């Protein structure tokens, strides 16, 4: 048995790695994708391009403008003096936010009246617009507090003190609230999913296309040995990709890894049961490699969208939330983020490990049974 399995493994490794382009795709493309996604997948909002339409031009309006430009969240690209220019900037996308203050803004503040200020937002990107609006509300609220304190000091004297609530915040696990620390570890799961499913989905189909399937059937090799020979190389490739991407995440992007690497690779082994099982299942029902590739993408994209990678599962409709329960990528992401950011172990993540094991066992068993029928 070992000799037959060894021969099958040698054949599969030679077939997969003899093409230089395939070696590049397997080992270098995941690293390149991690670097690209690490910079591209970033929801932090900084230097939002802002135009200022100040019709008042008072010391108070200039003070508020200076607070926006000095906050680090907004970058003033132009001071607008005409309504038409404001519309032109928004239409061209040269500014995302316009701060407008009408005449009488400073006088209203000095007399103790409400001084309205308008924020005009480009709502094309609702996420950026919502975050920018939140930043603007905080800056305007702080400015309003200072104005009220200054006015109270003039009325009641410099010794006047007003009570209030001072909130001090502290973020655990991701102290600087950098979205990169949240998304980069998840890229590991997505890339491993794509690589292993695509490779395994074309494994059996390739034998059919080049005409070696009939030769394999008549050899003494057993069904289990054939499946192991087809999957073990992809398991090893999956582990190598996880190690490479982890190195990029830690040493290139500075993402902390506070948990155990052994637990990370243990979770990867369970996840590979599901991804390789899906790939093997696709391979048994496809006749050509093009069919296998297209079928793989029909699974990959829904799995990524329903995993919690970019969109919180809690915000999805209840029916869709139930569908995510049969998505192995969902549990793998929880494990990876828990290991990288929280440093938790099996005692916390045992439910995710159990779900990965059960899903992997069911999917792989079904794929193996289906494979036996096609033989």
C-alpha cells in the first residue's frame, strides 16, 4: 500500500509542480495577493477631500474650518466661492464633503443663538459618507462645547465650572482600531479556499482529459489510495500557503499574532477537509477543466460573501444567517481572527473547531462516495 501511495504522490507532485507557471501561481501569487489585499481592503477613512463654502468668513467660521483641517480626517482641497463651483466639484468627484456656513454664522454664536452649519456629502460610497459624517459630527460637537464653556465663563466669571461626563475609551485586541489587523488575517482563509478548491477541482478532471483515468482504474491502486494521492499534495500546498501568508501578515503589515501557531495549523487541517472535499466533489461531476473552474467559482464567491469577511453576519437577513451555518469559511475566519488578535485557544474556539470537523467529515465523505460512483 505504501509503495502504491508513494508512487501516486510522486506522480501528482511532478504533475502539479513541473510547470513553472503553476509553481508561480501556487506559491508566489498568494503572497502577491496578500500584499495587494492588505493595502486595498482597508475601511479606515483618512484625508477625506473636503471643500469649504464659507459665506460668513468670520473668526468663528475660520476657527471651525481650522478644526476640520487639523483633525487628520479631512483635507481641504478648495475654498469655494460660487454655488456652481460646489456642484462641479461634487459631480467630478474632486471632493467628497462640503462644509457650508451661511452669513451670520459668527454673529449667531456670539449672541448665543443656534448657528446652523451644513455638511454636503457624496453618498455614492455610503460607508465612507457615513464615517465622514460621524467624524464631522464629533468635531462640530466639540466646537459647540467649547463655545458654550467660553460663553458661560464670560457670564459667570472665569471661576465657573460646569459638570459633565468624561468618557475614556480603551480598545482591546486591536488597540489602534486599524481595519488592516481585522482583514489581513481573513485574507489567509480566502486565498487558501481559492487555491485548494481550484487545484483539487481539476485534479480528477485532468486525468479524464489527458486519458489516464482508464489506466489508473486498471492498476492495483485502491480508491482510498487514489484519493489520498490526489489530496495530500494539496494539503501540503495549503499549509505552505498559510505559512507564507502568515509571514507576510506579521512581518510586512505588522499584524500581531498572539495565539498558537499549532492551533492555527490544526484549524487549517480541518478547514482543508471541507475545501478539498468540495473540490473533489466538483471534480467528479465535471467533464472538463473549464467546467470544474466555473463550478468552483460558483461556490467560492458565495462562501466568501457569507463568511463575515467583509459584511457582518448579524446584519444579514435571518434566512441568510441560517445559510452561513453550513459555510466552513465562517468558522475558519472566527478561529483565525481569534488566534491573531485575541490569542485565544481551544477552550474558547472549540465550537468552531467542532463545526469545521463535522462539516469537513460530511463534505469529504459525500465527495468520496460520489467519486466511487463515477469510477
